[in-house]
């Protein structure tokens, strides 16, 4: 699905210079429509997974990335989910509490903690729908490496322009951890 630019701004080849100009630029709507389509697909997938198997989209994606793989370290799992280690760690903790994955020490190296599906996790996956993140990754693969790099560059510029926090983002539709409050000293 492509988004075509039309209207006076596109015809004249003018680039918006401020927020007001962006409102008149048909490219702005095309970008927003594209983001809305992606977010809607991810949100509907998250709701479907929750309804069908009782786990959120991020949890389902982690389970699917563990399937068919030997036990993985947290860093290996982060690489397979294309997220930061701290983001996937939060999801893994929830899955461990639910008994869907297990953390164990590696036989060959007692310092290495491995994460693997449990029997309950494998059973849940047999009934689970595909994660929307898989569609997103497949779509990005179809763009090719040059377009992916350009998209990454432009999204980075958008994040900067929006002055979003520089912290590692959580996985899709995974709530951010509440900030810990410092305890003050009693007077």
C-alpha cells in the first residue's frame, strides 16, 4: 500500500518550514496515516493475543522468538526480538511468573543464565495467533537495506524533533515500569 502525495504543496514541491506548514503538506497526512495503520495492526494483534491466549503482544512475540531455538541468554533473546536487553528482561520476568518460560543456569557455564520455553509455553504457542511484529519485520525486509536505513534515519530525526526521551523504549504495548521514588530522610 503506498501513500500518494497530492495537493498544492506537493505540486509546488514546497517543504513545510514550521508546524503550520506541516499541516498544509499532504505528506504529513500520508505519514500519519501510515503510522496509524501500523499502530492499529499492532494494537489489534495485541488485543487478539490477549483475548485468544491471555498474553500481550510483547509476551507473545518473545514466546514465538524462543520457539524452535535452544535456550537463549537474555542478550541473545534481545537480539532476536530486536529490542534492548532491559526491555525484553521485563517481558521475560512476566513470562517466568506465569510459568511460560524458565530461567536456568547453563550446564556448560554456570555464569550463563538461559531462557527457554516451558511445556506450558509451548502449549500456549500451539493455540496462539501470529504476532503482528512478525508482519512488521517482514514488511521491513521487503523494503530492502537501503530503504530500511533511510527509514531508520528519518524516524530517528522524528524522535529527536519530538524531543522524546532518549531511554530504551519498551516492547510494543508493554507498559513502562513505574519510576521508583527515592525515600527522603526523616527530619
